[in-house]
C-alpha cells in the first residue's frame, strides 16, 4: 500500500515534524546557485549560453524569443488557442477586482483647536517585473498566465518572461505569453534565469521584482537575489490538504491527491477526516487510481513522502487544528458544512470548497492565482496577486489650524525622544518666542486686538 491510515493522536514527534517542517531542499543547492549567479552577474550572455549548454543541452542562438510568441499564437490549434484565451480572461477578470483605488480623506484635526488633516494613499505599479515559468520541452501555459496577467492588470509597463530553452520551445508556452501580454520573452531557465532578470545582461533587461514558481534551483536563486531585487516568496513542491467528513466522496479525494502528487516526487498530499471508514476508502481509491495515471512513478514517490498521508482525527475540531498548523498551499474542504469549516481556517494559500471544486480548476482556469505559498508560508503571507506588483505611497496635507491642533502632541513626543529639531520644525511655523510656540489661536487673537 502507498498510504496507510494513521491517527493524529498517535503520531510520534518525528512523524508530526515531517508534516509540519516540509523542506524544499533549497539549502542543499545554495552554494552551487551562488556560483551560477556570480557568473551571470559578471559574464552576462556568455554565462547564460554556457549554462544553457550545460544544464539544458541546448545551443541557444537568440536569448530574446519575443517575436516567436506571436507566431506561436497563430500556429497552435483553435481549441488550444481558445482554452488559453478563456483561462487568461478569467484570470484577468479576477485580478481586476483586486485593483485598489487611490483615496484622500479629510480628518478632524483633533486636539485643542479645529483644523484639517487631509490624508490619503495612492498606488503605483512597479516599472519592470520578471516572471519565471517552468518549461523547455514541456508546456506550462498556466504559469505564464498566472504571472504575467496580474502584472499587466496592475499596470506594470515592462513584464519579461523567462522560460527554459529547448531546441524548439513549446509553442503553447509562447502563445500563452502572447495572450497574457508579455513585453519580452527570454529563452533561459533555472538559477541563471533568475540571475539574468535580477542583474541584467547584454540581452536581458534587469527588473525590480522576480516572481513565479520553479524547482529548488530557481527557489534558491530567488533566495540569493532577494535584497538586490524583490521577489514574491520562496515556494517549494506542491501541496494539498483535504479536510473531509463522512459525506465526502473518496474517489474525488483520491483524484485530487493524485493530481498534486504528479507534480513532483517531493509533493505533499494529505487527507484529514473524522470518519475512519472514509479514511480507509480514500486509501483504497488512491491505490486503485494511482496505477491508472501516466506519471505513476512520480505519484508513488510523492505518496511515500513522509509529509503525505491519510489521517484520522477524533473530531472535526482536531482535524481543523491540524489543517491550521499544516497551512497548506491548497486546502480542499469536502464536507457538509464546508462554509462553517472555512470560517475556522486562517492558514491556507487557496481554498477549494465542495466536491465539484477540484484544485485543477484553480490551477488552470477558474481565475484565482496558482502561485501560492508552500511549506507553511500561508501562516505569514498570501499568494501572487495584483498587490504583488504595486507600491503604496501615503499623502498628507495639514492646514495651519490642523498643525496647531497637533503641535503640542508632536513637540512633546519629539522632545521625549530627544529630537529637538523635530519639535522646532513645528514651532518654526508659528514663530518661536523663547522656545515656546505661538499658536494659531494666539496669532488670530493678537491680530484681532490690533
């Protein structure tokens, strides 16, 4: 059997740690990645081409393959073109809903006198962003859409896509880049792609932020360049946790587990239920379906991962507590009262409610983003969104009475911190007499006496 039912209450400390301390293997390659990045930074295109030969077995001519994207869009078959366009439109519409509006609001100044404080916030996009999409001979158009479309919706002027080279890059990836609106497409993958985007080369324009999923080499490279450029977050292998009660269909659950297991031998797939019979049925359905999938070897490796399993909880409360601690990239809730369970969950990258909402829907076409935090990252941040590509700036304007109303608060706090010049910058606006500020009210009173 690839999986066995285990009771949460009977897990040993090491078994619990395996579920909660999921390791993407990034630390193991950091040293090698650092050397790759150093060469990209100093040697530019020469290093990129050498790494393409070494790691991808490809002699790359033009690193910039932007022109090929439009041709690929015309060359792919009609059904595939329509699927890409439908998915792109759904992703675009969902992310357009996220665009924040600038605002400016008048506040009562408070304090001793009436006055006006006008405060606000405005949002502006980054100018240059790099999106990484796994690929090469394989096609991952969904990753292209998930990275490029939100950036364009946010208003980023230059969105560059990097995807691994191949003798003939899969036209589906290139077509998706065209539909998504990528401004440049580069034939470079792995850690060297992240370095090229971060530092720039003769061909690749440097960016302010690098986003997108990748293997441990890509993730390690993002960790190394963070600080020189911004990144979205460090993501590891795919994860799913299914939270289910006795009403769930074990065949549906098994299908969802296997869908994520086929991504990577290190993927983590978990079901937690308070129904012992369901747990046994899920194990049986997984075993039956696993032999029918094309990527059986990858799936079985993932199922044997220490962070994968079918767990029996003594109650749904225990199941929810486990799910909260696990903080899954993908959380599927298949239960009668799924909304009530959702209300009790804070830690999840993306949530899929009900039996007819497979994770694959979000992976491809429902509109939500599939670039999500893994390894418990959902406890601290969310997935890729329009916010990822925006900066916010606060704006304020005070009138004289508004500043006067706050002057005593400001000067008192400034002097308590030993920052006398801060206090004087307020007093200077009312005239200073022996270190004491003349208030707006006093000034008006003196003017009235003349």
